[in-house]
C-alpha cells in the first residue's frame, strides 16, 4: 500500500470504524432468508461506535435488476471524465446471479495493487477457515530456550487491556516462560529462534527495497516478527528492521532478564520435534486478521495469510507457494480465471488481475453459500467512514456512496484501483471493480473511481 492510502490508514479513528463496518453489515440481507450472518456488535462495540454512523438499510427482498443499457449509459460519462481513456477498465455484476451488467475491457489484466488482498482474503478463509489462530511458542533446548515463530504478523511487545483486536503479546509469553524456567531452577538461558515455518526470500518479485525502509510499507516476510518488524512501535508506516526474527529474540531476552532469568540471544535454529513447550500465545482468529488486513490494507497480515494458504495446501511456504496455493483455492471455488499473482499484498508490480476476476471474487464472498467468506465484506472499508476510505466519497456524485459502498482500495506508483460491493438505489447488491493503470494524476484517478462507485449507489437504472 502506498500514498494516498497511507495518510488515510494513519487516522486514529480507524479502529473504531472497524466496529462500524461489522455492526452495519450485520443488518444487511440479500433476501429475507439469505442473511450475511456476520458477527453482531457486542455491548463494547456499541459503546465506542462514533455518533452519526450510517445505518445501512436491509436490501429489498425482490429488488429489481438494473438494466445493462441504462447502467452503461449512466457510467459512460464518469468512465471518460477523468481523462484516463483506455487506462481505466471496469465491470459491474449482479452479486446474486453473477450476471454482467456493465463491462469496459473487463477481461483485460491490470496491475491490481492492494485489491490483490481480496483474493488473498478469500483464499485463506476458504482454506484455513475463519477460526484458526497462529501460535508463537517457546520450547526448551539443550542450551536454554527457542523462540518459535508461527507466522503471526500481529505479535506485539506488550498486552493492552480491553483492546480490540487483542493481539498476542511477547510480554505474556516471556512471563509464562520465566515462570516455567524458575520453577525448574533455571536462571540463565540462551535464546535461540526458529523461523522455519517460512522458507525462501523475504522479498517478493516486483518489490522495491524501499518498501522496508524508509517507507515502511512492509517488513521482510518471516515467520517471527515483533510489531510487524518496526524499528520502533508506532504508526502503520514506520521503517522496518532488516532482520525481524533477531530483533524479536533480542527483545524477548530482555523481557526474560527483567523477570529474573538472565538471557542473551543465540542464533537461528530449528526446534527439535517433541521439545518441551514452556509457553505459547495465539493471534486473533483468521477472520479478525482478514478484517484488519482489508480495513487498513495491512501488507504484513496479507503476506502471512498467503503463507497460511500455502501451508494448508501442503505447498512450500514461500511467495511462489502462496501464489500457487491461492490460485488453486480460487480454482476450486470457480473464480481463478484472470488472476496472476506473485505476492499476497499487491505490492508487486508483477501482479495482474482482471476487473472481471475481482468482481467474481466479491460476488462469491457475498454468497449465502459461502458464509465462511463473509468476513471479506465486513472487512472492507465503508465509504466515508472507515479504513482507507475514511476521507473519500465526500463530494459530488461520489457522495451518494457514503455509508453504502464497501470497497478495497489499491494504490501503487501509476496505479489506482477500487473493487467492492454496493446496494443501488433499488436495493440490489452489485459487485464492481474499476482499475486505472498508467495513471498520471492519482488525485484525478481516485476522484474518478469514487464517482463511478457513487454513481452505482445512486442508480436504480431500470
């Protein structure tokens, strides 16, 4: 993810808006017996929801289907108005039937940027399930302990009470480990670390070194990292360390020492099978991780989810393995056509996805036949209210989409994309994808994308 998404993602109200998305989607229905079945808001959620949050009305039980001719006529102006011409492609389909309602070079592959995360999210929910958690553990070794990475990209240094989501805490793990060691009479240890859950390069084809530092888009992809490898914990876009596992082990050793067990960092190793476990902490479930990666366009979580898809399909836990496994899962779901990827986050300029493929993936996620995928909808930002759409859809035709459009943004140098779902003026649920490549003016491209989605929101088009 790159600017202008970066400024949006750093807004402090973003976390509150995650609850807004979940609560709003809980009431949306495709038909009376086809509920999206998303998690209803808890009491704690309701207490911190911002005032004035949009109440999304239930879709009409028999909402009429838009006329393709009328919809095409309505979109003709916005598709040309930004001066993007053939650089802007798009598609709109009926989310219930899959029928194509509008198409402009919809089968033309384009650089998707962060809309790649939609296929990653669907693949991990379909293969791993929404309830799986990732475990970071400590096991005993002949010279002390081994900190074993389990691929949790949200492992954090300290535990925060009453936080949502509640991430696994290295401090909690150190507390468990120190207690077990002292109970056994051990007061001096070497902390080795195991990153064998992931293999291969820490950098995908098509990535730039500056993604790590100074831009801080993502950390080198490893199975063990603390606070997403940030040099200092802070905003999402903070420079990252070059060796996240070593930095995590160093911090863990310091935590053990502060708890009465003198520790120093050893080296990278592989924990022996059957080694005695001294402690463990777990990530939030995959469903929550998917919501976070979509709402905030989190590149670190996305890459971890791609690796998880690979492991669930018994492929190599590498960039190539994750990409191959993702395509295999999509093929099983019948939506693999038009998808060529090299990472899970969309940072790679080598990725190519067609607008048609993105729309089909979104329609699948909205289907009552796949309740395990509904987190994709609850995770997408709500236009004008949350995540990377927090400060968009505020002018002109685009404003019709505020509180109604739920979509994933994508931004790289020369690339702006938007893919999501929207209820039109008659209550029909539509899936759409608009993709601009070879962009000269990002501001113009973003305005065009928002106008297109807002046009869909305000159009009955019968």
